[in-house]
C-alpha cells in the first residue's frame, strides 16, 4: 500500500483548531490522527466526520462537550485530515475503513462510547457500532444513514457520485461550502483544503461516494444488511439530529426512528442548516449530545 502523509506545516495556525495531535498506527505504516480532549477517565464521545471533511468539522463542538466533563475523541478517517492517505482508491473499501476504526477503538480500549456521526461518518459509524455493539452505549446521527442498495438513492447523490469519480476538478473547500448555509471564512476554507496539497492526496475523498451501495449486489451491501439486523434489535438510546435543508439525507431520520427500537421515545430534533450541520448549528448539535449524556446520568 503506497501512502502519503500531509506535511504538518499545512495545519499551522488553523482558525479555532487549537487541539494537540494524537496518532495511532491502525496497521503497519498507516497512521491515524485523532483529537482527544477532556478527562481521560470519562466515558468517550466519538465524533466521526464524513466526506470530504475531517475532524476540523467538529472544532466548535469539541470544546463544548469536553468542558462539560466528557472525553471527546474525533478521529480523521484514513485519507482525510492529518491521517495518512493511501494513494490507490482501491484501498478505500468499507471493510478497510471499519477495520481501521475498530483497531483504533480497541487500541485505545474505548468502552461505553457515545457515537456521534454524520455523512459518511454514519455510513461507517453505524456499521462500526453494530459490529462492536458491546462497546457503544448510545448513538446520535446527524444527516446520515446506512444504505444497503435495496432502495433507490436520491438523484442528487448519483450526480455527486459521478462528479467525484470523473471530474478532473475536485475543490474540497467549495464542496463543504455548498453543503453549508453560512458563509465560511477564507481561513476556514483554507483549513478544509489543508489536508490535500495536490490531487494525489484526494484519493480517499474521491473513493468515498463509490462506497455507498446503490444496488443489492454492491460489495458492502451484505455487511450493511447484517448491521441493520443488529440495529433493528438495538434498545440503547438512538437519537437523530438532522438539519432542515439537506436534500441528500432528508427522510432518513424518520426511517431510522421507525426501524430502531432504541429510537422510540427519544428527543429527536431538527436543526437549522445545510448538510454540514456542525458548521451551521454547532452549539445546538453539541447541546443534543450533552442532553443525551445528562439523561443517562439522571436515569
């Protein structure tokens, strides 16, 4: 596996990202970066980003949750952020991503995890939680799903998949801005571009749309269906926190509320914003997490 590593200097002086870096090899030669804030003896809150973002997406939420006394971990998926980036798009399979995340959780010995996931972070995170359900105590999903290919995908997603696969131009910061209602500053846009000094570093971002099953015979369909069999018996808290203006995942929250027992009676909420609700409503999203954790302490 040929691997690239983004120079650390590209991440100097990013706005609102003061977090110390942490690294872990999830297989020989493949290093994953993660933020680790708050007391180390507290139950972990794991925040998983999606496409084509990185842990920078959660920069406004991490301090709010950590300052409330919780341990917050936000990994950069392989191919994103400060994590190493395999060059070949074929290395970015759903199985590989889930295996890398599983090794990361095992090496850090994480238990009683609250999973917060969005976008492709949900595609991977829901399967991760299902396959390692003893490690997880609750799930909070924002603008995400776990498709199996058994239902049609939105036409807007098919266009996005074709663009990611074939366009010679892949402007990461502009993609983030298109999914965000508020106008990002030049420093924030530069932060989203920082992990990708050239096209070779974008293989992981290019590969992600192909990982979404669009037919029942897709490579990850069987594993996702198996994850759903576990989620359909999930009775631990399952909370949806979708935004008001996301054409890609709209309706996915209601589907999960119907199918997952742990969603019954939970305080599901719709926040104002686009696809990247961490940019549009970060404090409100963080409040959903804190309220869920507070409800456990009161129980």
